């Protein structure tokens, strides 16, 4: 039996697992289809991960200078519907910076990271599949870009629209990350940030689109993703899978990155026992699956239930009127998706 773990996918789940394995002296190679640094479609705020998880993975220092984001505002088509403060500050850091840092951390710890190396999805002893969302026909498009010179109304802004939602989060160097999830609309023909502008206006978020027009976009940072569905992903028989490749929580929760770290944490123990010969590979895979199921089941069900409410006009009406009466149970709802 080889004692070397191979990880397919150098996103947050794959790289943080690699760092955690190196911390325990276990040999690891990460194969990443792309290269670093690169922008990714992501809201870029991390919420709900405990310091102990980051310490256990050996990556806490890589997040030490992330911005502390506490205040938040929700808008619906330009109108303020909720203002509040997060119980625990979220962390604002770009994926451009974070993924590169984690890759460097893994290498510094003695792991190997092979860039531009696309792996084939197949069951193999020692292989952990952390390659993100499973491509399939889907009804969503995710768009993101960084803007300079934007004045924020709160550390985090969430803008609900008729076709989806967009989140704004401050990240490093005075940048604001704007990231939206929208129902695919083939009539939107713009390119780059014009496409984001088109989707925002089509959803009734012209006020936000006008604010973005007054700021300066970093055109290089624009990216888009389509062809995915949220929730549990298709996991092949006997394959060891973590992160978005296993299940994707709807982005409004701002919890997917934390789940990537937590999934790596869940996988560490079984992989450590497998690498020392104390557990067969099939048992290791089964333990990881069960660990992920137990850790994430409740929040996935809660998020999958809330997500359609945000996307239905009637649902948004209810949220707006409850919020107007000052009765939006924001903290209890947040705790359900953590
Ligand atoms: C619109 C949107 C907004 C979001 N906003 C937030 C937010 O604000 N906060 C938050 O916490 N989460 C957010 N998320 C979720 C978050 O981005 C993901 O949950 C997180 O990136 C999952 O990490 P991962 O490592 O599993 O997957 P990824 O980060 O997707 O990494 C997978 C990696 O695998 C590589 N890869 C793919 N195929 C192969 C292959 N065959 N071989 C080798 N490598 C491969 C990819 O290039 C990629 O680098 C958002 C997601 C979307 C879509």
C-alpha cells in the first residue's frame, strides 16, 4: 500500500487537506487543472469556520490579515430591507490571494502541487477527489468582478433581485468583490462586467448597477461559471470526495469556503489512519462520507429550503414585510446554515 495521498483539485478543500496532511507528516501531491494565481467566481467572504479548524489544517496564518467584516445590509431591488451585525466577523480575502497562499503553504510544508494537471475521475486507492462542482446542465450562472473606488454601505451587502442575488464584500487593497448568482437568461449578451451589469438591471438592481458604473472595474478579475446545480453532487461508487465535489451549499449562506475547510478536517483522521496502515481504503472512504454527511446534513437541508424562498417573488415579499416589522430572525436563520 502506498502511503502517499493524491488530491485532484487545488481549490480550498484540496489545498487545505494537503496542508493538514503535511502537518501530520503524510506525503501528498495535489494535481490542479489550472494554475495560480487566478480569480474565481466566489463571494470571497468566509463565515462560520472556527480557528481550531484552521489551526488543525496549518493554515490559520494564511488568513491572519483577512479583513474583518461585521456589518451587513440586505437590499431588495434598491430598497434596504435589513441592517444588522454578524455574531462573528466574517473574513474578507480574495481567492486570487488565498489560493496562491495555500499552494505556497503546501509546498513550504513539503507537499507537491502540480499545476495544469487535469485528473480523470476514477476510484483509486489514495486518491481524494476535491475538484469542485460536478459539471452538468444547470440553470445558474455565477459572475464576479473586483471594483476599486466603491463606497460600501456596510462591510457586506446582499442585493436580492427578481433573477437571483448579488453579494458585495470588501477584500484586500481597497477592492470590493461583487459576485452574483443568477438564473441563466439567454437574452443577456454582454461581455465581462457588462454581462454583470445586464443581469443586475434585469433583476431590478439598477441602483447597484449604477454604483458599479461609477467605480472602476478590474477587467482581469471578471470571471463566470455556469453548468452546475446546488446540493449533493453525483459521487461515484467508492470514490473519496470532499468539498463542492461532494455537496455545494447555495452561495447566499457564505458558507461554502468554510465547508471546504471543514471537509478537509473531517477527512484528516481517516486518511491518517489509512496512511499508517490502521484502516483499509474502503473503510477510510466510508468514514469520510459518513463524517461529511453528519457534519453538513442539517445546514444543507436548511439552505436548500431557504434558497428557493429568496428566488420566488412571494418569498421575497414575505422576507421584506417581516424585515420591515423588525421581526426577521436573522441570527437563528444564520445558525441553521452554519
Ligand atoms: C456565485 C458563487 C458565490 C459564492 N460565494 C461564496 C462566499 O461568499 N463564501 C463562501 O464561503 N463560499 C462561496 N461560494 C462557494 C465556494 O466558492 C466553494 O464552496 C468553494 O470554492 C469550494 O471549494 P472546493 O475546493 O471544493 O472547490 P473549488 O474551489 O471549486 O476548487 C476545485 C479545484 O479543482 C480544480 N479542478 C477541476 N477539475 C479538475 C480535474 N479534473 N483535475 C484536477 N483539478 C481539477 C479546479 O480548477 C479548482 O481549482 C460561492 C460559490 C458561487 C458559485
